């Protein structure tokens, strides 16, 4: 049961105090998991830097957070672009004074094709946004976190870690496996600065990720018919909601997870255990 305490802004839940006065930077903040996390972390007291491609959706998130009485700022970036990332993260750190929580979350499904048909350009696009984008987010945040520590959370996936039946997703799955290895390397390297680094691995979540999926007709060549038993998502019999993933992000962002670093956490309603 949620405990309630009397706070400055009236009756507030304990959750409302977890990130009071902290600043969180979120990539892919305009939609899906990033949007839900931005709203959740803001409700928990954080000011939020929203990074995404130019998009009305992100400005709507910015307005919603400001209506809550928190500070929010939208930075238009392509996470795979080193110059824009360096400038945006420096501007965010200067505007807010510190960066305490980083949620490296922006990602695309990209082109789904058999490996022999996948172009190097399509491979580079998926790896560029998902893996290089994660590297650039973390790299540029480190100078602004070293002084006081903090928490970095990376959105990986069940794909490439527990699931390999996403036919045509060789690039996507490789990027998602790479993110988990990167999180572990970073966790060890950054422990000396009291920066924790963890990866989350969601199963199917209802978001707009379909918009970034380019299927090709060659896919039929490599599909293996897989028949799942009734209820392939055993816990709730349906895809997860972005808000459920945001609850995990809040936990990892807060001191509630102070001894957790260098690990991947699955959030899939036992989907991958079947
Ligand atoms: P989404 O499409 O709803 O949100 C992704 C956001 O990333 C969008 O706002 C998009 O504009 C942004 N983005 C894409 N390319 C970008 C770029 N180059 N620079 C900056 N921003 C960019 O999808 P989502 O499901 O919320 O995806 C978030 C993360 O979750 C991704 O890393 C995805 O791989 C991962 N994931 C999603 C699922 C799922 O089922 N939805 C499952 C596992 C992992």
C-alpha cells in the first residue's frame, strides 16, 4: 500500500519524494517508455531534460511536466550525432546545475531483413541509434555526474539477450546485446564515482515502436513458424504498459536500488520463460 505523508505541496506519497531536487535526462522522451518515465520521474520530484528528434510529442511532455510544477526542457537531438549530443548534454547540465539520473532509452527497430539482404546502411542506422546513441549519451553525461554520483539506466530488450526468434532482427538484437555488455563495462568503470549503471530488458510493450519498423518482403525466406501456447504472456496475457516499465526506471533511478549496479533486469511478465 502506498504510504502517504504531509509534504510541502500538501498530501504526497512517499514515491513523490524519491527524486526531489534531482535532475534526470531522458533520451527518446517524446513517446512510449521514455515519455512514461519522464512523467513518472517528474511526479517523483525530478526536473527533466527531454532529448528526442524534433517532435510535437516531446513538447507535449515538456508542457505536462511544467504543469506539475517541475522544470522541463526539450533538447532536439539525434542521439547518434556526436556534436549535437555533446552540445545538448552540456547545455542541459548548465541549465540544471547537475545531472543525477540518465535514462538512455531512444531506439528504433529499424530494418527487418535476412542478413544476406540487410544493407550495411540499414545495419549502421540501427546500431548507430541504439548502440552508438547509448555510448554518446553515457560518455557525454559522465563529466557532469562524476562529482556527486548518480544512476544510469539503459533500455535494452529481451531481444538479443533471452530471445532470438525476432526473425530479421539481427541488427536490432546485436545492438540490444551490445547495450547490456556496455552497461556492465560502464558499471565497473564508473563505480569509483558512485555512478550506478543498469540495463532494463522489456518484453512486448505497447508503444509507437512500430513506427520505426521497416519490414522487408524477403523476411518470409527466414521465418521459422513458432507456435506459442495460449497465453504467451503468462502474467497478464497482454503486452506490458510503458507506465509499468517507468516504475522500474524510477526504482533504479532512486536510492531504493543503492546496491544494484551492472545488472540487466527483465520486465516481461515471464514472456521469455516460455
Ligand atoms: P517509441 O517509438 O514509442 O519511442 C522511441 C522514441 O525514441 C521516440 O520518441 C523517437 O522519436 C525516439 N528516437 C528514435 N530515434 C531517435 C534518434 N535518432 N534520436 C533521438 N531520439 C530518437 O518506442 P519505445 O518502445 O518506447 O522505445 C524505447 C526503447 O525501448 C527503445 O530502445 C526500444 O528498443 C526499447 N524496447 C521497446 C520494446 C517494446 O515492445 N516497445 C521492447 C523492448 C525494448
